[in-house]
C-alpha cells in the first residue's frame, strides 16, 4: 500500500477528545523538555520529578535520551541529520503522550537552538515547558556520572557535545536550573513549582 500523503486519511475528529482524557486524569498534559550537557543533572531531576509527581497522584512518563536510543532510535547515530531525526521522533512521541493528558518529561542534550525550535514547533508552545539544566563543561567533566568524559579524554568517544560538537546557549528557555549554584532539592523545588503551574487542570 502506498504511503504517499495523498493516500492518507487522518481520522482525528472521530477520536475521543483530549479534554475527556484530561478530565479523567484531573491534570493537563504537557511536555517538560529538559536539556543541557551530559552530566548537568537532567536525568537525575527527571527521575526525581517523576517520583514526586507520581506520589502526588499524577500520571507521568519519562523519555530519557539513552533509553530512547537503545530502542525507538537505536538506528540513529550522532551526525547532524541523525540528531535532528532523534529530536523529531521524540517530539512526536512526547506530543502524543501530552495529548492523552500525560505529563511527559524528556531528558535530551538537545545541543542547539535549531533542534529546540524543532521540538517547540512539533509540540506547540501551549504544551511545552522548556527547561535548561545548566552546568559548565568543567563541572560535568568532574561529575562524569556515566564515565563518558573519561572516555572522551581517552579518545574513545567522538563528536562529544561540549568538546568536539558545540553546545549552544539557549535563546529563551522558560526556566533555567543551575545545578552548580543550587542543591538537588532546591533544583527540584524550582522545577516542581513550574510544572505544577503548567499542568494543573483548567
């Protein structure tokens, strides 16, 4: 069967509306897009936020970069084209979850403004909370929770963001969380307050 766009017949208007699902859950769906260097604290905060929101009776899904690349996006590398496709796919998946009323937390380096704009365009401003998890390359190198920086120093990893591949400072994130300046609990509190405001059922 042809996959040409002219042969596709979407039936979105026949599906149960988003409002019904959000009413069932008692929350508004949203995408919490967290980005920053490897080791900045994205995954740690994503997991802490998930547990805190779950404990408050909210339905949450975390989409983590390493997990996604081991499954859905395992055929992608780290070229500019593959990075773009990685973010495109994740944005589409995150959008589907949000439309079901799920609070969706993503944890991806998302190293440049082009990729961030792509995520924003797919998900939509109304559903997106863009969070820059900020820490310097030097601090992330010291933390090195996955041992990646040691591998970079040994020449075992190429195209590493922040060293071989640039990381652009964001243009206008909704929230900046500086994990060098604040404790883990303080960072979580900042994030949680912003998420509650974004996802309280209207």
